[in-house]
């Protein structure tokens, strides 16, 4: 049978009807609930922390580039600032570092459906993306000296002791500002030997036992000290195998299910994820999105902002909430390190004193996070509170101010390949409401055309049969006439 005969055959037309009916049935199922069910089922199966899986490998060693950027405030009038003038600053940077993330020492906890692990980060300077070099010199507010002044006033209000402390540190060369290399300030460490020697002084020891923070005992201080290429905190996270709603949710940090920095369980709660994993099917504006930020010593409930398009992909945009005072939101009283809540009275600034050994370090968050899996960017400004302490000569002329010393930005954008795959998936799902109708009409059209061809085929066959019978009858009549003519003769 040639191709034309096959296409004109009734069996082929019946096959068209069959395929059209089956296609219509499948389209109705998939188009009105089935596709959503299929996508959700596949996502639930994929988003599980199972060793060796794609999700596990992407979580263990983040495959996309993540950058840390520093902008440092260089004080241009340090001597005038010490005498009470408003500090004048210029920004240096950005100094850009590529972060290599990794996770180690996995311990499965099958009873709780969790994994315990340690994380590490290694920072690589990226000169071509930076505006400056790591050995640039910067003049900045003396974080340790200012921090010690706050701790000292929390420890005692005796003017003689405060003046003696200030004098001893001044004799060792400490003042309200200092100048160091950028890399030393952030990673390698600046010398704080003056404070080590101070605590070893018999006069200071007579005032009482003072515990030196563990990070300071080697005589070095850096903002990211001990966090470059070394094992860091212990984390415990849900795998999502038993319940997809718990995928990536934290159970503990540093072997604790709650923090101990703040005044109540509410503020000490560890909620949400570490920001790299979040449960699927988060409904913007309905579902809460929490991320635990250890640098801020708290969990943050990110606020849904609006839906937008990033790199051609529809995403939901979340942003860091406004930092409110206890007067504006009484639930936040426990984040204030003071007994007098009126001292936490500045909107947009949060104190980190509770988790930074009493130093009055403050943060301001200015950026947002766009699309958890597509793009993320968080920028915070670190400042320290400079106070006029009359009993301490180095601070006696200073004006109270929140002196900024750095912007720190961390950002990540999905790589081109994964961006393309997500864009294709997003495009298909976006077109699916239209495609399901197109496919349904196509399948129904196939049924209609197949049925019409079968009908026409059978009608044509009947016409041919009748014509053949009429021809046979005509032949008989003709033969009969010939026979009659012969008989008459």
C-alpha cells in the first residue's frame, strides 16, 4: 500500500479519531489541574537533601558566583573629629571578593529528618572588579577603642577608673582613629596588643576579672577574622524528605535551637533558612519568608514587595523590613540592649551590641532581595556610636554621632545556563493556559476531520457500489434485447 492509499484508508481516519479523543482527554486532565499537580510533584521530589542528588550538589557547593563588596569610609579630618568636629568621610572601593562556599562534616539525623554540617567560605580578591588594592591605606574610626569606651561605662561609672583607662590606652598610642591596610582591617588583622597588655596590668586586674573575647586573645582583630578558608559555624537543617514545607529550614545554629544574645525567646528564635534554600511554593504576601542572618544575630522576616521581571523571568521581590524602634513596634523590645528602651530610639538603625561583645556597632539595611533563586543582593552599612564621655579625655571633646566605617554588600546572580533553563520553564508555564486551549482545539479538530473523512469515505464507497449494480443491470438488459432479436428472426 502506497502512502496516498494509506492516508485515504478508513483505518487511518479511525486512528485520527482515536488519537484526537485520547489527546483531548489528556489535555483536559493536564490543562485543568494536571500540569500543576505534575509540576508540584516533580518539585517535591527534586527539592530534597539527598546525598548525590542535583539539589544536594548545588547546595553543598554553590555553583553560582557570589560576591562580597566593601566600600570603606575614609576619614579626611581625623584630628578635627577628635576635637568635636563632624567627621568628613570619602568612600573608598569597592573592594570585591569572590566567595567560594563549601560544606563539610555531614552528620545525618534520621530521627529528625535533618543534616548537621559545618560551612566554610574562602574569599578571593577580584582586582578587575575592584576600585583599589588590598594594600590601600584607610583612616577610620578606631572600632576597638570606641567599643572599649562603651564596655567600660557599662562596667563602671567611677570617673577616676574611666580616666585612668583612657590615659593608659592613650599612652600606648590609642586614639579615636587609626590608619591600616584594607586587607588587614577585613581579613589579616590589625594589632590590638595594647588592650592585651592593659588587661594584664595589675591595676586593671584589681578592678575585677575581665574576660577577653576568644577572637582577641592572639592580639589581632579583623572584621572577617577566622572566616577565610576555615571551618565556621555548625548548622542543622531539614532535608525536606518527610515534609517539603520544611525543606531547607534551620533547626539549630552552633548546636543551639535558640540564640542567647537577646532578652526573650521571641528575639532569640532561629527561624527560616540560611538564605540558600527555601521551601517551594512560597506564596508572596501570604507565606512568611524568614532568613536567619548570623552576622546580625537574628532571624529576619523578609517583606514581600511586588512581582517583577528579572532577566526575563517573573519573580517575586522581597525586601529587608524597616528597622523599627520599640516605640514603633513593642514586639521588638527584646532587641534593645538597654534597660531603658528610650535609648533605642532611632528608626532604621539596629544595635548589634548584644552579639559583638558589647561594642556599639549598628547596621542599616538599604537593599532588597530579588527572586530567591534568581538574584539576591543585600547591602548593610556598619556604623559605631561615638559618645562624648567627659571622664575620658580622648572622648571629652567628641560630639555624639553614628560614625559609618563600611558598606558591605553581598550579591549573587544565577549563571547564564540555569537562567536560560528557568526562563524556558517560566515561559512554558506562562503560555500553558493558552497552549492548553490550542491543544484541546487541535485534538477536537483531529476528531472532527477524522470523522468527516470516515463518513465521506463510506459515502463514496456506497455510491460506487450502486453505480456498479446499475452497470450490471444495464449489461443484462442489453444481452436480453440481443437474445429477443435473435429469437424473433
